């Protein structure tokens, strides 16, 4: 499973029936628990089981990359007791799952500003990444203390330090290797559970041409059937990357029409992306 970041604004990516890279915002754990008169933390715990199920479902479908937004740089604003539980849940999940991931050929990557985490959590992350580094069946990326703006800024700062002589002349190809997910292609399909319809500072650079799928299903209830609905929606999309439908179909475009009197030329132009 060879992989590296390639920009869809610089080259047209290949389109397959199954998305090569799926990125998910796992939203709705707290509401799932509240609906059952349980503490919010019970929803987070149940959400770990859904992660395990999604890894299996993606492997079964031949998905190469699965990226999950586990903890954003803004989630520190949550109640302290919930943040503490999430950190401990992350530690226990790593201890319980690293061996299973390795046995199933899954490579683990964790991206984000890890400096804010306690040393034992960082050590577990590094241990898991090292143990699974040579696996190629699926790359599971966990975004933790991650923000899309942070990613772009840290990449820009690294680039400026590495090549100060080129400041003011950088291009996309210069920046891409410094993004934290430079090892993966852009997501083909973005999914957000829980009913909200926004990307919440997740993979701002990488989602430029991803297909977006929003579902009311809360993350703990998101199952294989729900994933199939999302992938079926993806298959119905016409992925043009700036081209026209006629270009995709190999049909010659219709002759250009003159704009009627009083109509601007731009109004008569099809600008579908």
C-alpha cells in the first residue's frame, strides 16, 4: 500500500468504486449516552467499540486509509473531568488494541500536537506506531489534539525554517511534505456522524475535493450498514475536479452560447466544480 499526499488541485487523482481514504468526525457520543440516561463518558466508551467495528469494515471493503478525529485542539474547552476521562480512555484503548491492530496488519499513526499529552500517553503512542510501522493492510490514523489550522501553520513554520531563502516563493509542492498526513492521499470521502454539518477545523487543507457525507446517526450507533450508505452516496457523486460532465463522459461540449442582451458573460458560463 504505497501512499503519499498528492494535491487534487495540482493533479487529477484516480477515482475508484471504493474510496481509498475515508476520514470521519466521530460525533454524538455524549448525546447517545444522554438519550439512555447515562453519563457522557459512557458514550465515549461505547464509541471505542464502534472504532473497532469500523476498522474491520474498512479492511473488508479494501479501504487503504481510515482517519478518525478523536480529540480536537478545541476539545480542551470541555469539562475537566470529561477531558481527563478521554485521556485515560485513550491510554486504555491503546493498551488493549495495539496488539490486535498489529495482528490484523493495521498500521497505527497518531497526528496532532502531542506535546500537550502526558509522557506515558506519548510513550504508548510511539510504541504503537513503531510496532505497526511495517503493516500495510490498513493505515489507521487517529487525530488527537489536532486542528487543521494548526497543521497548516506548523507545516509553514517548518518549511520556512528549512528553506528561508525561498520565503515568499513557496508553492503547494513545497508545503505538502510538512503536513502531518504527508504519508497519505487526500480523503476521498469525509463522514460526520451526529447530525452536524460542518468540518470543525479537521483536515482543512486535505479535504479540498473530498466528498462530504453527513448523517444523523450518532457515532456509537454507526455500523457497517451506515458505512455502506455513506459509500453508496460517494459512488453516486460525479467527481469532476474542475472538469465538466461532458469531459468525464468523453462527449464533446456543446457550442458556446452568446449571452443574451443585458446578461453578463459570467452569468452564461457554467462554473460547476
